[in-house]
C-alpha cells in the first residue's frame, strides 16, 4: 500500500473511513488501508483521514504525514465546517462549526483541545456558543467555551458531565439557541441527548441517529444506546414531524445531504423502525456504519 498503514491504536471509530472510503476499509474490527492513493485528490483525502483520526493511527512509511495537507476546518457546505482533529476523550466524535449570517459562529461538540486549533476555528468568525449534544462529547467543552468567551450549552439530563455549563436546556420542548438555531431534546442515547437544528437545513444529531453507508439510510446506533431505546423511539416520534433539514451531521456515523422532503420521509421511517427495537447489550462492534 505504498507504505501507508494503520497502527494497533485504532479503536474502529469509523472517522477515517468516512473521509476516504475508497482507500480505507474495515477489516477485523479496525480500519485498514485498502490501497495506496493514485493521485493528488486521493492523497488529500487520505491526509484528511490522518488529521481527523483521534489516535493518529494512519501513517505513511516515514511515520510523519505532511502537515501542509491538514485540511481542517473543512467546509462541507456554505454554512458549516467539519472541525477534524477528533478527540479520544469524546470517543472520536465529529464536531462542527456553524457559520451564522451575522458573521459569528457556533461550535457543535468539540475536537481535541488545542489553543492553536481554537484559533483556526475562530478565524471563521467569533464563536458565541458551544453546543454539546450529550455527555459523551463534553470533554473539551469548557476549555473551548472559555477560550472563545462563549456560552456552553447542555441538557439537564446530562448536566453532571458539564456542571458548569452557562445555559441548561430543560424538559422536552424545543429551545431557541439563537436566530435560526434551536435545540430539540432527544433523550434516548443518553438522558440528556439533544439535536440542534439550524436554518431548517442542518441537523446536528449527536449520537441519536446517523447516515449508514451499509444501509444507505438514516439509522440509530442500536447497539450503543446507553440509556433507553424506548425513550429514543418516543423522542423520534415526537420530533420527526416538527423538523425539516437537508444535512444530517452526526457525532458518530456518516454525514449526508439530501432534499428536505427525502430526509423527512426517512426520519419518519426511522421513527417507525425504532419503535420495533428491543433493548440489547452495548456492543461497539455491531454498529452498521
């Protein structure tokens, strides 16, 4: 594979495969290089995987990737950036910067902490809010919020993971975060899981649901629901008819852009399928990425 390899620190978070699915596959419960890059575009995609990987497990033969090819933050659309530099302390979760018409920005979940990285994200606009989707992604929230002078948000159900949050979302009803941005409580994966909806376009779903490359549809991570699959089913049933979006942007699992009507149909279908699920033991290896 032209010297590229994945070392044994990989814990199968799927992040690298999202960014370079034609170059990196899953073999034996971890990522593996399937072939060497053939051109500049593929080399850049492989480096995106390198600089997103939370364990820095993807390496060239020299051991050192080309830092000039670090693409993060990476624009996914005109209004949202993928942070990259995922953190082991958030189980390798993806995080995002949401750009606002006013010239400000919001961060949804967080990458690994680094003041240098923080400056990269803030270069796109003053970050006013750090929005945590749930407890599993709270590790660096306070440090980023303090660095930006931003408000840190979390739901009361997961407040013990960020007890010094500046704003606490309570109950089950939607809460306005800022112009065009709302929090929709979605307990299930954890007691305090939240979906953030922006501009009826971007859906930051945390670990509640994601786009599966295996099924080519929206899915819940049924084998890693920590709190209650029944609560998640109720949350989806309550929320599916209230929201419209074109982008699903999860913490774990793949992203996808589709017409809003298609996403609405798929979310309604997901709510119906989730009602049929039964509780099962947590098993990271069983997620259908």
